[in-house]
C-alpha cells in the first residue's frame, strides 16, 4: 500500500520563478494495483515520482509505504523497496559492466552477510533463466557490456533488475518513450507480464493515452500538481481516448496542451 497525505512541493519559493509543483495531494494506491499516470507537461507527474522515490523531499504532508512513514527516508534506503525505471535507457545501469554483473548488483543489493562480489553458479543460472523469459536472446549475451545493447534491450534488462527481487512498489517513468513503436510495444508486453505474474504494485507515467487506458486497472490524470481525474473498473473499461480528453477539458476548463498527447489522439 502506498499513501500520500496532503503532500505539497514548491520549487524556488519566494522568488520570481516560484512554482507550486504539488498541491496538497492525497493518493492511495492499494497493494497489487497497476496505476497509469497521465497529464500535460508540468502537471506534476515527475515531481510525484521524485517525491515517492526520495529524490526530493516534500515541503509538507506525509508519504507512507505499507504504513511506514518514509517521508524523509533517504533515497538510497528506499531503493531496496522501490524500483524505478527512467525514460532514458542509459540511466539505472552501469554501461561498462556486463549484463550479468548489472543483474548481480541489483540482485544482491540489500542482502546481508555476503562477502565479495563473486557470482555463484546457482545465481548465474538464475540470471540466465530470467533473461530467457524476456525472449530477446539476452541469455546468450550475459558477458556483453550492457552499454552495447539496444535501447529496448537495455530497458528490458532494467525492468528485470528492478523486479527479480519483488519490490513493494515499481515506478515506470515513461520507460518506453525513447523507443521506436515496435520496441515500445515489446517492452510494454514484457512489463505487463512481469507485473501481473509478480503482483507488483505499479505506477506508470505515460503520454500515450491509449496505453494509459489499456494497461493496468486504474488511471489518474494530473494537472497543476493535483489529481484531476481518477477512474477504474467499468468506467475505465468503457472510456475512449476522446472521452478522456473531453472529461479533462470539462474538469479544468482548458484543453490538453501537450503535443505528444494530442498527436496520439489524432492518430486514433
């Protein structure tokens, strides 16, 4: 369970550049939910993720994970419980290290009573089995530096690194936005399978409204640091891209101004 209570964040306070990025936000994510997050540029999506991950701290409010107050817990101490994949395939991995070494670093993170970095035969076989499930042939490239993989392959490995040891929460920060359409669909398919099989509580930022409505079981739409729309169940199943955009316009009396979201709508 993930809970935010009256969380606020203002950047550059008391200056001409003051920006209220999060405005007394309340959000409850139940264990096992897969929530897609959409909104125009500047809506507060990345700020939300940064607050949850501990990259930034709130000005007020509380953040709880499984009823533990983590509001001011350092980012590195949250990392063993909160997995995060970024838009840039180059982030979150060590490019000069091999696929196997990257997996080992992630797998052994937080484990106690382990001396040295040696990878056991059992662990190596486990990594190979996990890679084989991606169906990308990476189980035969375990000794390849991860920086030599394609963007899609790298994102798939990043996803594996974040979920081999099931996190309490998985944050997907537009993790397919930098990929070509075919590769993005492949990575989303892998994402859906891994999340469903492991019942991982997940938040996914996306600019693709179609994906927002098709993936997961709940969608929230943000604007000006607030949650403007929140829907699930039968209401969400019946909703089209046009319906959502109309609901957004009525809720805040303005049109969506994000080019990527508009282009996606027009392509429907």
